[in-house]
C-alpha cells in the first residue's frame, strides 16, 4: 500500500509543478547505514552509495538524519527511512531531452537544477549573458571562484562591483545536462537568486508558449 501511495504522490508532484525537471532515475533504494549526521549508506538499484546531505544522486537526496532515521527524497517523494527500509517507484526512465518550466504567478520561470552535481534553484534570465551566482551561492556549491576565476568588473542595477568569470564543470536542469558552462560569480550578495543565463540557454532550443517555457537539446 505504501508503494502505491508513494507512486501517487510522485504523479501528483509532477502534475502540480507543471514541468518535467525532476531528475528521477533510481527505481529501488534501501537505507543500509548512517554515518554521523550528514551521510548515509544506501543501495540504489543494487549499487552501494554514500550520500552526502543535500547532494542528489540518481534522483535520491538525503535531507537530514535524526533519531536513527534518514529523511530521503526518492523520485521527488520525501519520507523518513529506517535502517533496512526500502523505497521503490516503478516508472519509465526519462528518454526525452526536453524540459518544461511553468511560469509562476509573478510571470517568472523558476526551476530546480544542479551545478557540478550540487542542488540549486534557478531563475531563468534570457537577459543574462552567463549563469550568475553570488558569493554565498559559490561557497555553498564549493566553487573556489577567487582562486579559479578571472577577476572582472561588473555593472549591475545596484552599481559597479567586482566578480569572477569561470567555467562550471556541469549544469543540469531536468534531463538536460551540459558541460563547461561559462559563469560569473559576483563578489557580493547579488543576485539573490542564481540566474540561468544564455551560456546555458543559448545551447538549447527554447519555446515560450502559453506560459510554458520548453527547453530542448539542439542535437
């Protein structure tokens, strides 16, 4: 019965969000062990993996560990898991390299994604030349921007500031993953939201239709 409830929750989640940018790949997950308060040993489709809190792997995310339980998201469904407990969702693995993002009530396109395998929420901005992050975003993602990046001057709505231009190993939104993507890290707390700019979007076909942004790989 729990299996069917999880499946129903997943279907409701996909319908409610209105787009297919949920990266689900794992079909069977078993919690095998807990390592402190930030790591868990899981078996994902028969393979053992150590999950670090907040880092997605095959659509599985470890949120927290408490009272000898792990809070895991499997295919977008968050639940408490005890040792040995199994979560399973049956579905067809996504084949389409197409992502649909629904416009929110403020007329903006927001989507979850990842940078170098680390989760982040994006604001789609076709007016941004590069993916744009602030210093706090970069620190949380483990990007040594002052060491790896090239220092540049930036003109923003709040005035002149400095930033660092660099390449990101990978950027993913839904089923679309691209590599070696140009980005700029502002050495400040702006922009408040990570911007998904044209260094990523420009490599895709984009269609804005009836409040729905459709992204598709060109090749």
